[in-house]
C-alpha cells in the first residue's frame, strides 16, 4: 500500500444539505474541517416540499444550540424557542440564514448529486476492518458527483457523513411491501408525498375520486385537508386503506400530549373518520393491483376476510412511509439491519430499548441517544446521520440528529488524534 499522509485540514464531505446535513456542515466548519456539503436539489429540498405543513415540535427542538448561537452573533432575529413554525417558516427563518453564514459560503453545493461513494484504490471486498488493518483506513473516499448542467466528476474526502434522509425513497403499496401489480405503470397518478390539497394540488383532489393509503400523521393531515375541500363544497370521494386493529380510533391521541399540535391533528382526523360521509374506510385492506380503466385507475383490493373489491379512482395518495437508499454507499463496508435498514449497531440499540422500555417504541419523544459508538460503521470515517440512521423506523426527531452530530465529531476527532499519534501510514 502506498504511504498516505494525514491531512492537516481533513476534508469532510456531507451528503445531503437538509436540516441535519447543514447543521453538520456548520459544526464541521467550526471545528476546523474543510467542509463540502452536496445536495441533489435545493437546500432543504424536502422541508420545502412540505412547506405548508405545521411542525409538531417547537423551534428549539428543531434547531441546534450552536446554530442559534451563531445566528444571534450576526444579529439575526430568531423565532422564540417555543414557537411552532410551518416547514416553510423553519427553512426561511433558520436554515436559509444558516446557509448564508460566512463560514459556509461556497461550501453548500445545491443541484450537485452524489451518486456513488467508494474508497480510492480499494474495492469493497478488500479487507474487513480489524485491529491493525490499515488497508482501508487512510484511503481517500471517492465521490462521484453529478453537478447540474455539468459532466460528472470524481471528488475526494477524508471523512463522509451521509445525511440524505429517506424521503426520496417512498415505499411501495402492495402486499408484503412489494409494488402492487401495475403500480409502476400508474406512477404518474400516484402521489407518494403529502401534497398541498388545499393549494397547488387542489384540482387533483377537489370533487375527485381518491384512494388514500396510510395510517400515520401524514394521512391525518391529508384527511383534514380533504375535509377542508368538503367544507368548500368540493368534497372528494375517498376510499381509505389503513392497517386494521390499531385501536378503537385510527389515530392515538395521548392525554396531556406535550406536542399539542400532534394531539389536535389526531383528534380532528379521528372526528373526520367517524363523521365524514364522503369517506369509506377499509381497515386491513391490501392493494393487489392498479390498472387503467378509461380515464380512471382501477384498484384491486383484498379485504381481510379474503373478498376482492375493485374501486375506480382518479388519483391515489400513498403515504405508507419511506426507506433509506443504500445504493449510495453500496461500494463501502456498511453493516445494515436486516429489518430497519439502519446501521446495525444503532438499530440493535433501538430494538433493545424497545424491548426493555416498550413505551419508547412508538413515541418519537421517548427516543434517546444510544451513544457515539452506535454510530460507527465498519467503514472507517463513514457515518450515517439523521433520519437515514433510523432506516425504516419513523420515530426520528431533529433533536436526535443534533446529538448525533456532536457524537460523530467526537469519534472523528478521536480517530484523527490516534492517526496523528501514529504518524504517516
């Protein structure tokens, strides 16, 4: 192996310039790293996608202490710690100002997709890291970058944090988590993220036949907005497929919920589920197929008792969750949980906590940090952070991501100190 010197200013590549990637870039810059953050779209693209949606958690939980402190140093006027913002307000009042700080100037590259990450001069199959094995450690990471309007190129980094999130990879709606028959062919008429039903997406939902799939708070938001259409005399005809046996009502409303916006949304959606004459609910139904039917989509649904039902709809809104895209780091040695698809050490810690403290399993507010070591991967210098670190588990909070950032940098700096002590390799 060729000698590899330790850089005096390590280059840190952050993939994804959302709320966690941007905070990591700021913290990395503060700690003296040569930071470059990449995003395939705009800064905080997914937060902008849901701009009209009110966030459950207050501003102080969604922003970092170091980010707030740095902005206040510049004289920025920030929201109150307990302010409840929309996603758009959070971007415009916090994330956009962060990106404009002098230390991040030129370090956040929008419309620059990182399609693959590898290790320079060594393939994935070479050397599983063990004590004393340096065949991977010290090799530069190789990033294949696709800047908008330019030819792809390779760029290099000493450390990589993947904070790309999960919203870019919606899950399928068919049986067993597979795509239903014809699902790909009907993709243009299936919305897989929340859309502004009372806004720019109104024509697709007002007085239309709609299939709603899902039973989380995104589905609750969709029901409330469709009730808004009904109040305007434009009620859609909605068939709602959700998991059965969740409880007496579709959405759990906790007594004394510390997130009142969440409680209010759940209560309102439960009322709609009970009272709306434009809504047909099929608990436990499974979509088996989509097919064109003149100007509609014919959806074949298998009910819990085995009966088959066909429903014609104009549009489908599939809010069934998301999964991480592991293709980005396919050429790295990353051990993923076979169930959640999050990094194995962290996934194991989350599972262990859910077994010993069952109440923590279904409530994002009860999620805790599991320590820096759970954020390591077998690939030296490569870390998964943010929602992607939770894989398919939806109970991630931005405040958890802020703790992860501090823990990841403690690992990076400890590793660099060890390597400096060892000299060149």
